[in-house]
């Protein structure tokens, strides 16, 4: 292994783990979203909705009626 790979492996073992709790998830989510521009936010929202609609037909049907009416 090269020295660089060994250093990277050593660095990972030396990193302290942060507790994955509600407060830290909120802090991290806020930092991540604050770093995005509007295009990133819109892409994330669209992608999240498509996945939600794929997985939850009830959500798809409700939002279709709310947004599209009877159009098909």
C-alpha cells in the first residue's frame, strides 16, 4: 500500500465519532441545506417527491388530486 492510503486509513481510525442523535442530525441537516443553492434545493425536492410517490401510492393519489385535479 502506498503511504497515502495508509495515512487515510490511519486518519479514519483516529476520527472521533459524533453521536448520531436528534440534535446532531438537525444541526447537520441545517448545515448541508444551507450550503446548497436554489438549483440543488429544487433538484433534491423533485427527486425526493418522485421517490415518495413511487413508494407510497396513497401520497401520489392525494397530491395528484390536489395539484392536477382529474387531469390524466
